[in-house]
C-alpha cells in the first residue's frame, strides 16, 4: 500500500469496535488466533467500512442501501494518496491551492469524497447515473456537517455519457477519478463471485454471495472496463481546457495497450501508469492530460 496509508497494517479490531460497537457481532478468531471479521458476510464487510470511517475519517453517519457496492476503505484511500502525489508532482498546479476533484460514478457509498476531503481538504463533485445512489450519498453528506461544503452531487441522466452534461462550462477541475465497471455482463460478475467465494472458503451455491455486493451499473456494462475507459478517453478530449488530469482505475493490465494506443493518437496527450499493490491484488491507475 501507499506509505501514507494508515490502513497499511493489520486492523486493530478492539479500537474499531470502540468506534462502532455494532462491529462486535461479526468478529471471529481465525486459525492463527487473531481477531478478525468474517469477510464472506456482506453485512460484516459493510460494518467494517463503517467502523473505519467513524474511527479515522470523523464520520458520524454512514450507510448504503442493501445490495449496493461496498468498496474497501483501505484500497480507496490508496487511490487518493496516489492522486495527491500526482498533483504534488505537477508544477503547473499551484501548490497549497484548493484542489477540486471530479469523482465519476461515485456510488451510494461516497467514500472517495470522504477520504479526499478528510485527508487533503479537497473539494469534490460526485456523479452517478443511479438516482438512488445519489440520494444515499446525499444523506451521508447531510448527516456529517463537515462534508456540507466539501461535496456536490450531480446526476448523470445518460448512461452512455461520462463527462458530458455533468461538467458545466464554468467548471475547472484539477483531477478526475473513476472506478469503472469491470465486467461485460451479469454472468461474468457471477462467475467472478463464485471464484472469490472459493478463495474465502465459503459454501458454494447456485446463488453465490457477493461480499462487496454491487448493482448492475457498478459491476458491469456493455463492453466492460475496456470499452468504458476507451469512451472516457475519447470524451475527455472535449474538456482539455477545463480538467488538468484525467485518471481511472484499471483492473486488467491486458487492457492497457488499448488505452495507450488511443491516447497516442490524440495530439498533446501525455499519459502515465501508477501501479498499486493491495496484498496479492495488483491494480493500476491510468492518468493522462493534454498539453494545451
């Protein structure tokens, strides 16, 4: 993990239970006699997220509707820290300025804005195509007073658009971020869940439990991650004078060459890839900007 990530070490379960007593019912002792939670239970993962947000990010209220994506806070924090490094390394971004970030597909959980606003004081605009997700995130903002002036939400009404309609003519953003849908279909997502359940040594059934959950638009889209990010690259060209850095998570390294080729065809486009490692899981951030 990133060296500034406070979640780099093993969870202090006792401290987390003090912050969120509801977590206690999900605590187990593993084969090494270490306190942990049962990660195969979706509600346990959700409660762990809530405890982390309450202890480390000054969150008094956090919840998501049943079935919505519950991404792990440590990994989300890593993305934010790497973006902070990218901004710091850019001499064209004035130091100590108020950074403005656009979170594409923020989801019902609002985690990126919470982490970025708390750790770095950034201002966020979060977008999503799901009105229920927007409503959920707005409840989190409304019930945590310090977020009121830090996060603005915008509903993307058109599923095939990414920046269009949600980026206003007067907007200026230092950076964008996105965790795109990875799978091409519901079936692909289901098969991946079965595989993950095996790794967690869960019981396997015809209806496998997805411990991080997720709605259709959060987990899959037509063409999957590759098509989504290629569309994002193409659409980003219109906003070269309004947005300094465009970034997205890339789950599959095999998609990178397609993105590089697309960017190489665009005059003035410069890109870099930032590798991330979370335990045994590797991912990366694709970042690009335009010299205008």
